[in-house]
């Protein structure tokens, strides 16, 4: 059996950090209001002329360096983003070109905040089926470009950034559940709720980019239930329980959602990686960015059972369980 293992990890944040106090000078809000409701204290914003591809390329290079792998060994690039450089071609092809890769394939995947989890699951399927051996999975976003900076309910929540992992194939025995790599994945979506979190523009509908719109209470109501359910399914698929999890790396949307999800499945909150305060919600980039912080803090140890999850517009949601 071929299993996908993480060989390298890299992250990148734009230089500029915008505090809540700075936002309070532009919209009717305050640091206290934002922190109390979301846990966010600052977010990073891409510079003028800095595109999603630029963030993705830097994160990818750092992941390759961490893996000690030349870019030419990569035979597939999957870039999760809702903020591509262009309507087409896929931003993944810009990454491919910048890294000097001329073989294999590259494509974008769009599942909003669940994008990185969807990308990992897709890469895992390519590796398990033998169609790829070394895959770059990237989550990269410049959400600052689709925010209505007059809407205090959304503009305070999101930020820009990128994170990437190098996944490689490893042959393992079918019964080996203690070895490293991805052990279980589950993806879900429900299009009935697509108008709860969306962008009000698009090439075929308005011929514009549009702005992000959200019904915050509705998203919160569905988030904890949906995420907890798919996490439980993923744990059951691998034959483990929440108490077996060593580290929980969730999508960083809102501190209350993180608390509610951990509580619902009975997970020790000390095992949760929390970066929402410093990064805000970076959509598809949030899970790999949080993985990067966990690695920097020394919280990722060989043999650890790590649970990832995310939920985004669509609604889409999913979870991945892996052994580090």
C-alpha cells in the first residue's frame, strides 16, 4: 500500500501586519469588540503588487527546502485558493513555472476555507493510486483583495498568507496503522447553504470580482456541528478516538468555533493549535500556517497523531488524520 507522508513544510506571511486598532480608525469597531467575538488581534495584508502566486511560491520553496528535495522531483502541484491571480490559467501553473518544473501537472482547487483539506485528500488519492509520487499541496490566499473594507462584520476577520507541504509516497504494509502519513480523510459539502458565505461577483454572473458576504450567525451555527461530525467520522475510519489525538490543527476562523468543536468531540483544548489571534482567517492557508506555527513551537513530534479540519463557503468541510 502506498501512503502519503509529509516530507516538508513551509509557510509565508506578508510583511505588513494590520492591528485591530488600525482597523478601528477606518470602520466602526474596536479592538475589544473584535477580540471578544473572534479572538483576532491582527492579520497580515499582502503588499501592492504581491499576488497569491507570490505567497504560494515562497511557501512552496520553503517546503521544498525543508524536505531537502529539488523542485524537479515534484510531479504534481495542487494549489488551494479562492483568490487566484487570474480567472485562468490556474495559479498553480505560475508556481510550477517559477519553480522551474516542466513535467507533471498543476491545478487549482477551490473549496474556500476547506481548500487545503480538500487538496491534501486529493493528493492522497493521487499518491495511493500511483499517479503521483511527490506532490506539493499549497494553501494560499489574498483575501484582502475581495473584502469590503466598509463592512465591519467581515473586513476584520480575514488576512493573507500561504502554507505548503511536500507529500511523498511511501510503501507500507496494509496493516500498518502506526506508521507515519495520512491515515484517513473525509470530505463533505452542502450547496443548500451557498448563500450564507459567498462572494457577490463572478465572471459568468456579474463580470466582476465582487466582495465577500457572510451571515456570521448562520455560519457559526453550522460550523461546530458539521466539523465535529466529520472529525468523528475520520477518527472512526482510522479506528482511534479523540483521546488518542496528540495535536488538533483546525481551520482558524473564530476562537469560539475552535472551543466549541473541541468541546463537542471531547478533545483536550491544550492540544489545539491556535493562530487566529495573529493571522486572522486566512482561508485555505490557515491550516498549513497553523501547522507551521506548531512546528516552530516544537509541538509536532515524530509519531504524533495529528487531526486537521476546516469548513468554508459552499458549505464545504472536511478532516484529515495523519501520523507525523
